[in-house]
C-alpha cells in the first residue's frame, strides 16, 4: 500500500511526462534542423522510436526510484496511525461498556 501511494505520487508529479515531452521535442527539433539528411518517413519513425525508448527509460527510472527509495519511515508512521485508531476504538468501546455497566447497576 505504501509503495502504491508513493509511486502514484511520483507519477502524478509529472516529472516523467516532462522528461518524455522534452525528449520528443528535442528529437523533433533535431530532425527539423537536419531535414536535408533525412526523408519524412525516417523522421516520423525516428521521432516515434525515440519517444517509445524514452517512455521505456522513464519506466525503468520509476522502478529504480521505487526500489532504491527507503519507505521505512512512512511505513512506521502508517503503523502508528493504525495502532492509534485501534486504541481509540477500543477506548470508546470500553467507555460504552462502562456506561452500560453503570446503567445496569442503577436499575
């Protein structure tokens, strides 16, 4: 669960989309500047190929970021919150039981 949230936050940050878009436009500019060396079909395949390769590299970078990033602190924080909620629920249940006991003794 922690890894999923972390990876979703990294993906939503837009860094990888910016990386792919920058590579796409850089390749496009490269082919426009060197238009006399390439045919239009080569340009299209080159731009598509580089974009696909950049998407693959960005996926590998995401995998490495997730693999190498230490999420122990976040896991400990979520465990603490979970335990705190459980303790609060138990305390509320104990308060209800005490109130029922007092109510039964009064009758």
